[in-house]
C-alpha cells in the first residue's frame, strides 16, 4: 500500500525525548480532502500523523519522530483536557502532553452516519498502516508497540470531556488488534511426532522433569553435543 506524504506545518519538531508507544484513532467528521487541507492549514493549529480515506488512501502529514497536534492533554487540573480525566491509566500517570508519546490516525467519516465504523477498504488500510507504524517505531525507537487496547486507543479515552465521540463506539478496535496479532503470531506446531512413543513415555517424562532435555522433538536423533549435554546434566543430577 502506498503512503502519500503531505507535510503539515502544525507540529513540534521532535518529541522532547519521549518514545511513541500509543496509537490514537480519530474520526474526521468530514471528507478526506477537506480533512487533509484543514490539518495542513497553518490557521487550524491542528494536525495528525496520518489520514485514512474510506477508499483506503493513506496520507502522512507528520513524521513519526515529530509531535502532531492531535490529542493534546493539559497538566492543569481545571482544564477539560487535563490528563487526569483520561480513562487510560497510562495517560493519567504521565504528566506529559499526550501528543508527545502518541501517533495519531484520522479516519475519514461522519460520526452521525457511522458512529466510527470503517469502510472495508479503510479497515484494510488501517490494519496495514498500524503494522507499518509498528515496524517503523521499532526501527526508529527500538520499541515494539504492544497490540492491546492500552496501546491502540481512541481519542475519547485520552480526553473524554472534549472528544467523547472520537472516533465513535463502532470503531473496530478489537478486530484490528485481532488481525494484527494473527499476522505476528507463530503458527502452531503441527509435528506428528510431537509426543514420545509409548515404550519411552515414562523415561521421557522423567528426563523432562529432571531438566535433562527440553521436552521437544522426542523422536528426533540427538547430536553429539546434545548427548554430552545430557550426560553432563545427568552427572550433576547425581551430585557430582
Ligand atoms: Zn480526535
């Protein structure tokens, strides 16, 4: 999938030393072109790292290493965007503007029509994009963003008082997390000889319990280095 770049001036360069470990999903409440235009207009004083259209187009407005003006929090208790109002523990605990440690994705849609549900092509683009963000964050910051609801969140969870409907109750967080987890999960082992033969079962379990072997590949031949390791462990087991 292709990511078109259209840089926004509405940013802070860098992240003041913070590592982005949270992806925040938004709804534009308007059309794709209008949203890109507004988020790159210096008068708007708002931006987002990405905008995903209903037809699956993706535009990047802010670099991952820079701070977008998308879902800021305030350190002032009387402010409606006070970080202490967040429903997320990690946001409440950090006395830092959430823009510094988040990556923002705007999704084209009108909340009154969709309540945050994504179009099929848009869902596929978002799943691709989050996978892309994860590999880029790993490359740039050395951090693997976990695929959990603590790290893939909605704007309404950051500032519930000012953005209760962003992106909306039908936004498919669980499906996105499930699909991305499937992509990274190891396939289940399908080895027909994964359990020992009946005659060897007792000896096998004894050897596993005594840490002589690691319990895998019971019907495979042993190499000479595996053999001497078993002998050494057995010798130590006898107290020598
Ligand atoms: Zn939002």
